[in-house]
C-alpha cells in the first residue's frame, strides 16, 4: 500500500503537529516495508504461462559431455563433479569435522511419563575457534532397541512442552480440505504420534552454529576453520546453510555415541530454509539414511531455471548469508547456472528422499519441486532403485506418491503440518528397514 501526502492529509494539520505526523507516517512506512520483506516479492512470477523456456542440465552427462551409463561412472566420477559445482557455486565449501567434541547430557521424563527428553550440549573445537550446539531429543520411553531418529534445524520449539513439530492443517472454524480424514490427524499431539510410531525426534538450535542474521552468521561453526569476520573470505566460502548442514552431521556423530539411537537410521528433516539445509546435509553426509524436504523452495528442492515464485535474486538479496558469494552472480541470470536443484536431489541417491509441497505456497514453487524429483529419477533408477515409481505427473492433493523418491502436494499454505508428518511417517515406515524400529 502506497502512502501519499493526500492519504495523510498533512495540509490540514497544524504546523505544531506536522513533525509528529511525519514521524508516524515514517514508522508506518518502515513497518510495511519490513512486512513486505518477509513475504513474497511484488515482482515474483506466480503464473505458469509466464515461465520462460529453459533447459535443464542432464545429471547423467558429465562435464566432458559424455553419457554416464553405469553406477560406477556415477559414483566414481559424475557425482563428484556435481558436488564440486554445488560447493563452488551455490552453498560454499563444506566445513571440516571438529578436532574435538565434548558432550553434556541431561534427561528427564516428559509428556506425562510417556517420553524421555534429552538435552545435549555439544562443544566443538576446530583449527581457529570453538562453538556450541544444543540438541534436544524426545524419545519414546521403554522403547525396545536403538531408535531411528528424525533430526533437523529448529524442528520444534524446545521451550514448549509438549513440543509442536507441526501445526494443524485443519484450522478451527475452517472447512476440511478434500480427501482428508480429520480423525487421522493428530493436531497438537503430533509428537506423541511420532513417538508411538517408534521414532525419536530431535531439534538443533541454530544460533550457536550460525545465526540467521547477515551480520552475525559467521560467529559459530564458521569459526571452526575461518576467523569470525569477513576478512580473508573467498567467493566459495560457506554460508549459513552449509553451517546448518554441518550441524546435522554433528548430531549424527552424537547419535553414534548413544545406545538409545541407531545412527544408521537418521532421517534429516527440515521446513523451508531448514529444508534446504537438510538437502545439503544429505548431499554431504552419506551416513544419513534419508532426507525430507518440506517446502524448501528456491535453493532447496525447487528448480531455479523456471523463474517461478522466489528467484535466485530474491533469495540472495534478502538472505545474503545463506549461500556462498559465487551464487550471487546468477541473480537474474539463472540460465547461466551450471546446475539445477534436481541434481542436488540426485546427490542423495540412492538413499531415500521425500519432497513435500503445499498448494498455496507458490513462493516455493510446488511444480518446480515436483519437477526436481522427476528429473532426479533417472539417477535413482541407474543406481538400482525405483525412484518415483513411474509417476510422471503431479499427484492429486493430499496424496503421497513415489517410492525411494517420495512426493506430495497438500492443501494449504507454507508450513510443516500434522498431515505432512503423517505422510512422512508412512513413507519412513516403507523405506527404513523395520528391524531398526
């Protein structure tokens, strides 16, 4: 909404009060600007008819233009090429593991005695500094055998008891979306349902690793190998997303030390920006058994070259600390990107990956997310899996499809909902060996 002199009727105000009203107008303008910055950009394309012609790079053609026809050619050559491009041009170099780690664990009963809550503080020492990471875990009490774990960046608010890892898709007073049985949705009891299904769920607090702030993101994990300032940084040095991905790997390190968890059955999960981090963690760390991306959009699961919803320029302008500096050269020049996000999905192969979208979340480009899954499918098939299971078109709303690659687009807006969790749990039951639970 534009604010003009006529709207404020400044000419009718006495000289005595002019400055007061001007200050009020300025506060209103700043507030509206901040609101706009947090929402969609006015110039974002939301119409499929306006998607420009584009050509996706083929993940199964190497840098020399040669076809990749065998699993060995992928594993021993092409995958490394793609990983290097993403590291150099998009996310930045991967962080090294810490030289030393110290852990402190406190636990107590939670959720009416049905769960155990563990609060883990990890202290890391690197070449040039130290940082802390807080990991909060909920696990079913008296569970038999080591547990598979969902873990991600800020999966839930650890200060809320019981925690809420997902909101309600059916809001009070709102109609029930077609195809959804509300009796199957846990609502505020989502975490109880996760635990009942035999999983633990863990959240990583990001601030000690890399704050989501362009002015302070270098303080934390990025001090492990680099000084905590911008001096001496190169265009392919890592941003916050790489630091958050690194944190997920450090959680896997911890799970390997705790007999309550099966470190070979860790599922990285993330919503929005944290979904981007989960995907990059999956590309970096082969120990992750599976990856779930919920509405991760641009720089996550959505194709960049479609120029639909959030673009490379939008994301770099608003969040310059997320990616490496090299990524900025593709602002408004997506056609020059040497990779696209279907190849990020392919880097996780042959391990299972699930991409969740929301119908009204056009900013994250649901169709572009599905097309990433579809165009990663040939790599999954080359490596001996069924990938999307023959799916070629976007599925009906609120319907999970696929096999090793899973996908759904649900009703509603940008959020991690209880319906998303129920679909993810059903999929995890299929792709994670039952002996792990």
